[in-house]
């Protein structure tokens, strides 16, 4: 009887290990995708000779960011409204 319990416990541990390995693999995949996206953005900023820090220090950039955020919010509200009308 003890060996059956030990076998069940061993199988449960193996299943848990496999689940943890899958989770870790997924975390690594997401981290690699995020790193690749950041490298891609950095590449294009460098290629276009854009210094975001210098650009954001310019007068009026905080207001421009606020305006862009407001426009993005309006677009999201419009999309949500059309989605509600459709379904």
C-alpha cells in the first residue's frame, strides 16, 4: 500500500514539475518577445536619430502627450460604442 501511495505522490510531483516547466517556458517566451519589441523600437529610434528624452524636454510636449491621450480615449470610446450597437 505504501508503494502505491509513493507512486501516486511521484506522479503528482512529476505532473506539477511539468506544469511549472510549461509556465516557465511561457514566461521566457513572453520576456523574449518583449525584449525583441523593445529592441525593434530602439533600432528605429536610433535609425531616425530621435532622442526621446530631448524631444520630451521641449516646450509643449506635455500638452501634446495629453492631447494624444485624450484622442486615444475618444477613439476607444467610439469603438466601444459601435461594438455595443453591433452586439
